[in-house]
C-alpha cells in the first residue's frame, strides 16, 4: 500500500459555492517534496490538516474530524473509464491519493501509518456537494457519485508528521466492528435504515452521527 500523491489546493473564486466569500479550495494538485500534516484545530474553526492547503468553507470541511481527505487511485481509475477523461490525483479534492488500500472498506476508527511518523484515524465518509459537482462539471454528478458509494474517507491526525508521494501505508489498527466508510456513506444517503448499525463503531462515531442514529432509533424503533 502506497501514497501516490499529496495534493494541496489554494483558495480560488467559484460560482458553485455558497461560502461567504465565494471561494473554494477544492482544486487540489499534487506537490513534490514533504508536506507537514498536523492537528488543525476544532471542527468549524480549524482548516486543513496539511500545511499549505486551503479550506474555505469551515462549516463543512476541515477541523479535527475532517483534517485529511483520502481517495483511492483505483476508484479514480473506474471514474476515468466511465467519464472518458483523465483524472489526476487531487481531482476529487482529496489530499491523499492512495494505491492498494481499500479506502471505502476501511472501518471508522481504523488507523493508518503513512511514512515514518504520521498516524491518521478514519472518522467519516465524504458527502458530495454542489461545489464538488460544479468542479467536476459532469451531468447529475451528485446522484452518480452517491449511487457508486465509493466516497473516500475523512481522517483525523493522531500523530503528526511529514509525508510525500511514495511513502508506504500500513494499517496500524483495525477495530473489531464492521462499520465501514461505505456503510457510513450509505446510511447518510440512500440507506438510512443503516443508521442504527453505525452505533457499533462506539467512540469512533462523531457526536452528530450518534445523534442521527439515536434519533432514527427513537422514531423507527428496531426497524
């Protein structure tokens, strides 16, 4: 398992975002050399975990639980074939483009060691938005991306460190539950009946997701 590219984005104007200043950092591109990754600060306040990467809409991106976004090269390749166009690393707004790692099959709370020092923990799936759709400029993109259910993973920084393209990735810890990134995504989108199952992830679950799962249980019981 390997880190193929580290991707950074700079703030730029966009007509597809409702961010207050009309800016987005979704247009990320691979960089050479090491990039420092550290805890960015609380959700809603902190930005990207990668030094030099801009996060503009702090309502939905950045902060402790969304410090880093990872996407698999294998999933980009499938989209390349379907869309009939090349997709470079960072095209989906991901900070880390991986190879040989089952990103969507990763479990919430799973930890990855990348390079010599960096340790990241899987926290959630990425939910597509109008900014993402506008950047890709593909018809019915949010619907298509949702139906594929290969969203990529958000991660928090457990141990900071510098990473670069070519660094090895190893799974340092894999929880006993089976709540995966893909399941989290489906529960939030097309299969809300999965919400109660997310509770099996325990402390790896965000307070917001726990509330959603408990509210579903209260409304639907064990259904």
